[in-house]
C-alpha cells in the first residue's frame, strides 16, 4: 500500500474518533507525503464562498485538525489540478499591450527618434481620453505625447522618448498622465512602405494604462491645413473618421466619436477633410493640387451630416416644410427650376444595410441663383451644396433610421470627368459603415 493511501486511511480514522490532538502517525504521514510529492507550480484558483453554519460537533477538533485537513486538501489539489497556461489580458487597442514584469531589464536610454516618426499620428480611443473620442500621438526627437484628437496641444500623457541600440522605443514617464515618474516602457514599431501607417507594439511597460494608450495602429496626419486633423494621402486599406457625427441630432452639442464612419479605399485616394458635419475623400491627384488657401479639390466624395432641403441659396436657409426623409428630399429637388435631375436606371442602393436612393444633378444651361452656382442642399453646419455650372453631382440619400438622414455627394467641377470619378467612387461609397 502506498504512503498516500496510508495517510488517507489514518486521517479518516482519526477524524472519525474525534481526538483532542493529531496523532504522531498522521503528522508523520503528512510530512512524508509533502516530501515525496512533486511540487508543480500552478495558479491559485478562487473557490466559491458558501456561508454555511459550522456544526457544533466540529468545534472541539482544535487547531491540529485544521492543520491536517488543510494539508490533505493541499496535497489533493497538488495532485489533481491540471496544467493551466498563462491568462489572456484584454487590451483597449488593436495591438496587444504588454504588462509589467519584475524580471524585465529595460535597455539603456538611446538616441533621438528617427525623423520618419516625428509627426502627428491619428488613432483610436483609449481610456485616457474622454467619451468615445479618438487619440492623436505626437512624436518629436525626444518626446511622446498622447492627446485627445480634438484637443491638440493639451496632452493627456507625456513621456521622454529615445531609441536604444536595438531600434525599439524607450519611454520614461513624466508628471503628465496616468503613470508614475520614471516608469519605463519599451515598444517595437513598424512603418508601412509609404510611411503613412505606424504600428506600435508594447514589449514591456511598468505603466499598463500607457500601454493601452500607445500600442496600436496610427495614421499619419497630413492635411493641407496643419491646424485641422485629416489624414491626407492614404495607403490602400480600412480607416475610421475622427469627427463627423452622422447620427447627431441638429441642435445637440457635438462631441468627437471615433469611427462614426468607417470606410475602405484602394491606392490613389486621400482624406482631405473631417469635421463634425462633413467628411471628404478625393483622388490623390486632385489632393495634390490643393493648397492651404484652396482646400476644395476638383473631385470628391463627401459625407454630409444632418442634411436639409434648401429653400433658397440667397437666404441660406432650410425649407422647413420638407420632411427629413429620402423620398421627400428627392421630390423637393425635382421642383428646383435651375437643376436637371436624372435618375439612373438603378437608383436604389443599400449601404451598411441602410436603404438609400440617388440622383444625378446638373445645372440648366445659363441658370444661376443669386449670382452664384445653383444650390440644392443645406448641410448641418449651414454650408450650401451647389452644382457648378460646368460640373456634375451625384447625390445619395441614406436613411440611417430613427429619423437620421445622411447625404453622400460625389462632386466634380468638370462634367467631363463625371463617369470616371463615379466608377472609382461608388465602390468606396459601398464600403461605408455608420456607427
């Protein structure tokens, strides 16, 4: 009979007899079993607590009984628990964030950050910014700062940044942000071939909240106007907006909502604007022609939040009698004497599971309105959408439900480009997803 079997029988017989102290044989069996049992390290498991009244007959057992029973339970646990692998830590950002480890040895401080990293980068939400806002990552030669995407210049986290000899980024906490002074973080990074997409991966960080805020995918901010935040030229892939709110009711206070619009583009497109009521994409060739003084590209896809029927471009006001529905808005357009409204053979569309319709618009020859191009729609911020006298527009109205309507406008200043732009733009429009 094995030693463990001897111990089981001895302990059970002893408990049945209810003695006042533990027999020497039981204690000796415990000690021998501990000496001969392989000591495999396994994670502690929290056992469910049950509030059960103690039976009075167990009280006289005394401390010795508790020791023996505890030892028996411990031995049983050591012999019967299966091997368990390491747990998985959820991260608030797409890239897995490393946690601190007492055995980690941080590399020594190194040199300045490479020039290709020294820029502002736009990214997703983390818990160091408010609400559902996105983040921006500002890197210079020696500093990393994380800011809320609509609050550039007001840092939520600041760290000293160097590049050790191994090419990683070493961060050292300052007194700005959720980390303690001097806490070290080490990150690896990769850039897309174009230098427009930065991927940061946490290797180790003494401050876990910094890891969730810094690790992830970041897009290079490259607007023509450096005072605004849009991405400029894009790699082929999927992206998310920072500011537009297609479902925000008119009159309500705006707050940023990262990813309220998600979209995909092929090579050759740029994001030229992103505002609370307007988001825009344009072919890269057209983006290249824009300047700080002239941000309007010659061809574009625009997403317009809170559109309303335009009563008159002269007064710049909405026609309040027109319901905020797809059918009512299109019927109102038909009555505009300055427009040629045509319905393509298949004028119905589904975007992100939402029903919509579209029409193509041109200006009646020689027509103007108050000395300007003919207007047809009023955006939520009061901007009037107009068709150029030599241009063409496609207007897509999509019902997002719950009384929310969104307008998608494909706009060209030169009508001769209309068919080519439509052919390239419609697959992008079909990729739109609304939060």
